[in-house]
C-alpha cells in the first residue's frame, strides 16, 4: 500500500497554534500518516515524528493526499495556492475569527483528524477566476483568485475612475475606491463587506461589486459564469492596484484593462459533513433566527 502523506500548513504567529500543530503531528504519526512541513514554518514547529521539510513553492503539495490547514481564512488561502498547483484538496481547521472557508473549528480538530485518518470525507470543487491585465494589448499580469479579484485606487487621496464592461459591452462608469469580481465562495468575504449579496456556493456565477462608488447606478451585479468581466482604468486618470485574494498584488498604470473570467482550475475543498449552506451562514455570522418555527409537518 502506498504511504499516505499530508502537507501541514500552520499560522505560526501564535504559540497556541504551534502547540496544536504538534498534537496534530503526533496523531497522524500514530496512524502511520507522514507529514510535510513548509521550510518557512519548520523552525517554529520543531519537526518531530515522521515529517519532511519542503520548499514553499508550487511543488510543496505534489503527491500528497491533501493539505491540512491550521489557521484562519488567510492561512487557508495561502495553502490553496499550494494545493491548486498540485491538484489536491484543502481541509481547513479555523483558529482565527470567522473562518468561513474552514470546514471545522478548533473544538472539532480531533474529529477532523479522525475523519482524515479513516478517509471519511468528500471533496467539492469551488469555482475560481482567472485574471489578466494588459496595457494597449500588452499583457502585464496574469493570475487567479478563489475569493475575488479587486481593482483599487493606489493612494488614499485619489479616486479611481473605471468603466465596467460585461461581455464586450459597457455597463457603467464611475469614480470609486475600487471594484471587484468575486466568486460565490468569495461572496462572504470582501464582496460581502462591500455590499454584495451572499451567493450559495453551488450557484455558478460571477459577482461584480463596486466599493464606495460615486454614481447613481453602482449596484452589485450577478452575471453568468461564462461572462467576460472587464474593468478599464481611465487612461487620463490615476494608477491602480490589482489584488487577488488579498495575497497577490500588481501595480496597474492608468489605462490598464483587467479581464476576469471563470477559472479553468477549481480549488478542491474537503468536506467532513453534509448540511445546508444556510446553517453555515447562520453559525458563522451569528445571525438571529429566534422565532423560526419551520415548515408545517401536518
């Protein structure tokens, strides 16, 4: 039988996280599952048991069963970069605040480990977006995002003048702090904070959400996953910044055209249990549901 191996990614900024990571390592070692550590995290984790250390690059998760994440959504997004390159799923255990992308909270850590050891989990694909930026037809950036790609003003004092285009046709133009294109997964992240709708993850769609736009028509749009969404930065205006998942940033000169389309490569997320998305929404956002009586059973 092929030896099982898992890449462990940890938010090492807290001593409590490091302690939990060592507990995870021991549990997997006892079950005969090898662990990999990233070289930039290994010094904090004092490798023990059956561990190997690998560079934090596109090959870090290659050949592993999954990426096991201890941290918040930021740590999971970092792990997603490694998992996407290797085509393996990600399992997040939330040690942060909301942790919407994580499958389990810290009080379910040992249960999550047991599910993995027993191979009692399933994997679902989450839509991504592919992003290209160009100036006068010359490509200057090419990247992707799981949550969102945002185009934002480059300095606090200035307004970003942008034209929004859907499927080759202009829809609106306005001055704004920024505008973003999000996936359903990202609808509960930056897009939600900017006033966008929450979209169920099994709905295939792209969200276009302006942030603090100065315009009469600057409402969020929900468009086809097959659409091409484009943002054109005013060539006579100010430069901008492209930011994907809050992790990959690119400086954009005035006149840049940014195109966003449904991604070719999804992110695979591990799920340990079935359940309605509505329940996750209520739990993560602590939504008030007092007084709910449910459908009549009579």
